[in-house]
C-alpha cells in the first residue's frame, strides 16, 4: 500500500491571505473540491476553531522549514472507500510528486502526471477516467472499468 507524504493540510484565506491548518484530509478535500464556488475564509475554520478570525496570526508561514506542494483547485473527491494519496519524490527529480488513488482492498492506481485521472462510481462500477491532450490541442477522454 502506498503511504501519504503529506503531514499537514493548509488552505489560504481569500480575505487575509493567511494560511490555516485544516484538521483532516477529508475536510481539506471537501474544501478543495468547491474552492472556486465557495472560497475559503478564516471564518470557515470556525467549524473546528470557533474563535478564529482574519485578525489572528497565520497558522503557518513560508519560512523554508516546510516543503510545500500547492494542489490544483476543484479536484473531485475520490468515491467513498477510496483515497487520493500524494507521494512526494526525492529532491532533484524531474517531477515533484506522484498521485495515487487507493481503496481498502489494496487496489492502487497511479494518476496521470497532469492529475487528469478521476475515479467515478456509476451503478456500483468504478471507472477510471483519463484525459489526454492530442497534438491538435483537442482534449480526449477514455474511461476504463476497473472493478465490479
């Protein structure tokens, strides 16, 4: 089974630009999925930190003590029972990280390097959607059944 390299999840407030820790990976993925329609504000964090405001100090500053990976916004959450795992590569490599999608049955899929692999649950069947950019610039899609 692939283990996650991420130790802490943070999101930047749309008002004050301060970074706030998100308590769980699930909450982070929920916020990330809808961030374009529902921007994150410090007040959103009152769900788990009732007194927080934009006037409070940031939870984290970019001071070189952390290794940062900025995620793409609006990535759909994996289907129930599956999880998206980010595995950071060693320094000096051609790519920063690999993304895997795993389930509790130890079925693991490596997402495409551009992040365009999405699991979809349709009528009890899980499909892996892959998106390709053709030389003409046209976006192509293929869907493969991966589990019944």
